[in-house]
C-alpha cells in the first residue's frame, strides 16, 4: 500500500494533479482539497504497487500566480508512506510540472536513533522522552509501583497487593496529547501478565480509542490490541500477536497511526497492520491519544504477585506530516 498526503494553496480554484508509478498514470486527474496552511492534507491510497524500488511522479497541472503571496496556487506532497514506512518525500510544488520521488529503496531497513530501533525513514523524532529527569512527560502517574530510582529509566512494578500502577501523559482533552504519527516505546518486561505500553483516549473516556502497543499473554506471547466503543457502548477489540518477540529483552515497539490504518512494528520490522476500526485523531474529527505504560490488575488481579515489571528506556513520537 502506497499512501500519499497531498495539500494545496488554493487560489482561483484548486490545484489539480496526476500521480504515476513507474511512468504509468494511476487513475485520472485529481483535485486537491486540503489547505496546507491549515495543516490539513488529503490521503491518497494506491494499493499493491509491488515490492522493490519504484518511481512515483506527481504532475502539478494548473499552477497559477497572481503576483503576490496570497495569489498563488501551489501543490504540496506532505508525505509518502510505503507499507507504513515514511519514504522521506516532502515537497512544495510551487510551479507546474512533474516531480519524481524514489521510494522503496530502504524498505525493510531499520534505523537506530537514540535508544530506539525504528522503521527506516523515521529517524526524525518530534518528541523524545529519555527519562533522564524521572517520569518526564509521563508525569501523570498513580499507584505504589512507579520507580524512577534508575536515571534514564522509568519502571512500573507490580506490588504484593496487586495495586494498579502506571504513568502517562495527562489526558486533558480531545485536542491534547498527540495525533496521527509514529509512537515508539523502548521497553523490557518481566513476568507474563500485567505489563503494558499503550495509547489512551486523550479525553480519558473509556471505552474509546485505546490502542495497546504491548500486552503479554499468560504464555508469554506479546501482542497488540485495538479497542473501540462498540455499537452497544461496550468494549470492542481485536488483537494482533507479536510472534517471535522475546518480551524479556529490550525492544522498541512502535505503532503507526495513520488515517484509516494502524501498523505495528517491533525493532523497526512490521508485524501487523489493519484498516478496520481505525480511530480518527482530533484534526480529523476524533480525539488524540496519550502514551501510557504500567501494570494492569483489574482483569488479572491475583496473577501478578509483586514479581512483574516494565522498564521504559525511551519513548518518542514522530508527526507524520513533516511540512505541517
Ligand atoms: Ca504557484
Ligand atoms: Ca533512557
């Protein structure tokens, strides 16, 4: 799946363009609708372009300029993503004509940035929390198991009495927290049930758009889960196994939240993707999310017993619209 983000400066009409892959035009003439200055973008999805490297060409058909900055029709390619991996293309097409973008050359690669292993193309991080000053941006914490005694780490432990403990960015409203983008938690865990790293509804209302990046089955299999508010108001959910991952080792678990698609990565390698029940962020009519990690006990009370923990080494968020 190739996903492109397109926006425009409209003036005396909208920007029009075509898209071609490897020289073959895909679909007909397209008309941009989203305002670049408002930070919006149209999402253009092109399924099944095949493996390997490709050339994507965007041809801006109807440039116009009236002699001043407010009188200028322009087209923007705000981002190109191949199977969820950012391809680095972010360009203003100020005057008409075709612009080529090379994609797929680094597909499958990974990149070590700070303490994290990320999908290639994602080395630009907009928010980084290294826990050098304790809880950092995950300042909203609860329970007796939050441990900041090791500099550069945030650990949440289970306690003998199975009290719930955790830490998150404060959920302070639909427009707070973060929207679409790549969320990455570099963590290790001990003990099968209880540890989690997730995104929580920024309104703090549940059930809602909860996206669990890492939870662990009683047999030790790590997995991801997407929750939503069901038609009856209850909890709907779907899980995706992270097979082959040893959760007792330090790994970077990433979730890419796009318009209409969620993709999970471990150490930069894609593990799952779905287009079902994908929540919208605040900018697209939904609500944002806040990162959280901790020790769950409401559904697994009596199974923790004080031995389990999750240690976070680094968290990051990368906006998927770098020109935004
Ligand atoms: Ca122009
Ligand atoms: Ca650290």
